[in-house]
């Protein structure tokens, strides 16, 4: 039994949808920091390609105006405040679009990994976050080892790529000291784009590998044991024993209600022993209504109650089987049985008239 309990506690089963939904509500989602880094680096490269010229020209115009008209700028209290406000607004205008691109890149890095999640559970205080033992476990965990190896690989790969790109340019760097600043900026931009493009390409491979690793780790963490699956089934679907008892109680209440309705029936159609269907019909009704039905022992009980209350019992096996299969209690009979049932009720009414005449 101990071995069976151990097997029940091993997390070997695929997570249920309820388990995944609960993890999402807790904020426990697949998240690779390398994917976020790749998006931010890609956004920075895009900003350098598309907006560096506009940013530099706007800021250059502002600074050139300040330097060229420095002797006319008032430095008293109110004027200085206005100057700071003007410079601040111009700098914000110059960097607003690039900053928005970087912000969208950072948000996009999360959105491609999982849908937007609002969860404050990760912000709630937990003793495990300040526990030295828990901290040591996290420090020497498989995740920490993977992060260390990942950082080392990134450092080596990116270092090798940058060295390979920069080494052929080493001779040109010596001549940059005497180069005019106006010619220095285009060279710097081209070199920066080359370096950032190479870094983005390398980080794409690292991000893809890290996301697969993070997904596998997260999926393994969400797996369930057999006991957890059983408990979840009981909580969502209900305990099978309780459900069986409730079903039994419902059947008992329905049986009691049907036995109370049998005396109101106009006729009971039987098989003659396996099926019994009690029908009620009064003038003005659209169609006869089934007030009780049953098989075997329940059919016999319906016949006994009908006999005690002098309800006519008509043996018609085909009709009894058809009505039992197609009509529910408290429902009107289907139209396809109108003719056959009308003949039975007509027959019963004739018997009642004859009995009343005698």
C-alpha cells in the first residue's frame, strides 16, 4: 500500500485545463527573459536605424541655438524656468517616438509568450521569499544552473561575434582621432548597426532555446499526480458515491410523485408486465399527458395502484413500448401516437358509458 501511495503522489499525469487556468490566475506562466531581451534589442536596433537621424538633428538644432544665442539668454528666476521647460519639451519630443517603440517591444516580448495576465499573488508577502533555506534551494536549483550556463554561453558567443566584427576595423579606429566629428557620426552609426544586428541575430538563437527550456520546466511543474487528478475530479464532478446517492434520492422522489399521480390517470397502457404508461386526458386538453411510466417492478407497482383506484388497464404491448421510449413524465405524447392513443381512450370512454348505463 505504501508503494501504491507513492505512485499516486508522483507527478506523472498531464495537467488538466483547470490546473492550467489556476496557474494562469496565479501569474504562473511561461516566461523567458531572453525573449524579452531580444525584443528590446530588436526595438533598439530599429530605433537606431529609423529615428537616430531625426533625434540627433532635433537635439543638434536645440543645442546649436542655445550655444549661438547664449549671450541673449536671460538667466534670472522666471526666465531660467521657462528655458528649462522649453529644453525639456524639445528633448521629450525628440525621444518620444523611440521611447514608445522600445515600450511596445518590451510589452510585445511578454505578449508573444502568454496572454495578458493581471495577478497580484506574486506581490503578496511570503515567508519563503525571505527564508534562508528557500534561498539556498533556489541558488543551487536546476533553474539557477541553467541561468548560469545560459549567461556564460551568451557572453562567449556575443564576445566572439563582436570580436570578429571589430577586429577588421581596428586600423580605422586609430585614424578616428584626427577625423572630423561630422564624418565620425555616420561611421559610428554604421558600426553600431552592424554590431547590434549581429547581437540580435545571436540572441534570437539564445531566446528560442531558452523559451523551449522555460516551457518544458513550466509544463513539468504543472503536471499532476494520480491523487491530484482524483481530488480534482471529486471537486469538479462530485464524489461518485455522493452522486450515486443523489441519483437514488431523485429516483425515489420521482417514483413517489408518479405513484401519487397514477390515481389521476385516465388509462394505463401495459406490455402486459414489463412496461406500464399511465396517461391522463380531459376534455379541452391538446393531447394526453404521461403522468407515470416504468419497467418491471415499477410497472407492476403502477398497475397495482391503478387497480386500487379503478383506473382502466389496457394491454397494448407495441404502444406501451413506444410510449415508454418516446415520452417523458409530465410531457404530452408525441403526435405520431395520437391515433393509437385516441383509439384506446375512446375504447375506455365507451366502457365507462356502458358501465354508467348499467
